[in-house]
C-alpha cells in the first residue's frame, strides 16, 4: 500500500487541463441552461437516454457531458433509468429494426409534455447507415423529434446547446 502511495505522489497529475475557451463556453451555456430549466421546470430537467442502434460514439460524448469536467448536473440536468420519470428522451443512432418497438414504448411511457432530441448524424437522418434492411433511418421515422443535434459525434458543448435549444 505504501509503495502505491509513493508512486502516486511521484507521478503527480497526468491529465490535461480543459482549454480555457471550452471551459468558458460551457460556463456560459450552463448558466443559461440552468436559468431556463428553473424557469420552465421549477426543478431539474430529467433525461432518459435511449440508444436506438448507434455505434456508441454519441454515448461516449453524453457520458463526457456528465463527467467531472463538464458536470451537467451542476446546471440541473439529470439522467434517469426510467422513461416514466423523464422530461426528455435523448435518442442516439439510426433506429435499428429491432429497436423500433422499444423506442415507441419508451416514447409512450414518457409523460407529456415531452421533448424529444435526436443526437448525432445517425439520429438526425440515419447517417452513414441510412435506410437499409437493418435500419429505419433517423429517429423521426419512428417518433416525432423536437430538436436535432448534428455531429459525428457532437461534443458535450454541442449537446448542452441542443438541450438548451429544446427547452427554449
């Protein structure tokens, strides 16, 4: 145990700090997002993230949005495992034929009024997968979409901006 602690002290911090420009952009978007969430919801915004058949690139950025650097929870954005408690389904990927029913059920289980956000190029229009024997294309072919966040994958800042656009 002592040996490990000595090595940690010798090594020090090895991560890179976030660029000042990115930190400032997140702070500005987050402050606006926090105000809008408190005004419209009076509490926090609860999101149910649904993977409809993506490559997981967008999911990595969504996880990054929730990590200690971007920390979306400080702005009142929380994730839930149940669509019954969600205000917003955040859907990624082109809709795989096997996920169509699950996506519809998730949409139906989310209480109204709900805001649906399609994330990434695949969620917006099917991306490189398009429509095929295995893919139905973008999210809007199955459920109505309120806001599209393009990118392959979109950055955490773009995700926060898209969520802000959805609740504005």
